[in-house]
């Protein structure tokens, strides 16, 4: 019988969907007979769950950052309302998720969205779910829902996340892995080679400005600071899947020959190898990818909710500079442009996320 894997993702950004696709690819590479299904775990919770999580998140990200900040605090950091949020998620989503699991009959479940991890973790902890669970964690910190004592396996991208996961789920297996982002990051790529592949100038600073898959945060302000940092520098503004933000940025920087506006791209491995600095607003995978490539990282433009916790961790571990306004960003950028690139050559030797999932399912390898 082939091993059956159910991956539960969500439509809230590439930080959930990309790991789902990459783990699927890794599973099929290791075991071509493996049956892998990716489903939207939030959608499976029913229309009410989708409204509360997906639809409300999109609205808050776009217009009401202060509300997102408040909701996150109440749902994650204030114990009475956190327990209510967990009860509500189970109330609206339990039936739909269990129906999906019964329909698919998986040997193992992988969650790339924290709400699914938390809900299924509680069901497994109470003995209501027999299928083992793996949580694929792509944030550095703020892992209250990402990690759960009911989850059997926690896959982390950052070794610095281990202590927080251990505090939440001390009995689980925790592995710092590769394979939750593009496999191209597992192989070194020189800056000159990357720039040549992208047909970019070999000389002068290259600064990337990113707002994640939804292009949130002060992209325009960050790009203006980046353009002013060096008269020979070039700036690439990454707008993810937001066509609206892409059009806005194209209009704003239409007369700036050193600025290039880009929508969703599969060429992040080359771009981050080519760049000197990434200014990024949403933490997560893109920030992690920058550190693999040795691209200096500055977190700026959207320091709310879980991003605030990730920013605190960046500073605590010395992984990135954090800028609260454009003046601080200019200073941080000047420092970053003086620091050497240090590529993480050990990343490709990490254990494979897909191999860990197959082992959890009890599949021969």
C-alpha cells in the first residue's frame, strides 16, 4: 500500500503554500508511489472558519493593521481570550477537518498553517485523532499555535526556534530541516553568477524590498530609502501576488530608472544570491532564504502582531536589524551595505523535511 500524506495549508500567503508544495515535491522524489494531497485546512473548517481566518485576515492586512495587532494579542497572548479563540476554532472547524481526514485516509498529516496544527493537536492529545501530525513551522518566533504538545513532529527552519517549541511541546520530536523552500537554496550560488543569470549589472549595490506574498507594509517608503542609499545602487521591489500593489509601485517609480517592480517570481534563489540587502516586512520564509544566501536582512515596514515577536527574536539572536521608521532604516541600510555576505553552506546538509514525514508515517526509506 502506498503511503498517503495529507498536507493542510491555507490561502494566507506563500509562507504556508510554498512549504506545502516543497514538502509534496520532496515526498514524491523520495517515494514516487507516495500519494500526496494538499488541501486548504482553513477552507475545510467551513465557511465560518474561512471568514474568521482567511477573509478577515485579508481585510486587516490591507486596511486595519491596528485591528490585526489587537486580534493577535487577544487570540495568542492573553490567556482567557486565547482559550476562547481555540474553543471557537474547534467549534466551527472540527467537523469539517475530521470529515476531510476521514475522506482522505492519510497515514500522516502535515500542517503548514498554525490554526490547523493547534486544532488537530488538541484532538490528537485527547485521543480523538489517531493519525500522527507534523507541524511545518516557517516563523522564527511567536509559535503558540504553530507548536502543540499533541503534534508528534515539529519541523523548524531556524535552530533558534527550538527552545520555544520545546517549552510548548517538550515530548515531541523537533528537527531543523531543509526542504520547506526551493531546493535551489540547498546549493551555493555566487553573487556574480546570480547577477549574470538575472542579466543584472555586476557592480553596485542591489537592494531587494519585499512585503511577502501579499505585499504588505511600507514598500514605497523602503524603496525610496534604498534608492537614496547609493547613487549607483539598484532596487528591486517585490510585490508578491498583489497585482494592485504592483500597479501602485509601477506608477510611483515609473520615472526611477534604478528601480524595478516585480510581481510573483520563482527566481528568489537567484535574486537573494545577487542582492546585498533584503528589506522585508513579514519575517518568515523570505527572511530565512536571505540568511541562507548571505544577503543582509533588515525587517521594516509592518511590525505588528506575530511580526513584532519575530522582530524581537531577530534582535535577540542577532539575525537581522529591525528598523521602526525610515530614518532608522537608512541607518540600518548604511551598516548592512558595509557588512560582508556569509552564505550558509551547511543548509544543504540538513535532514530532509520529507524524509522526516515519511519516517513519521512508518514508511520504508
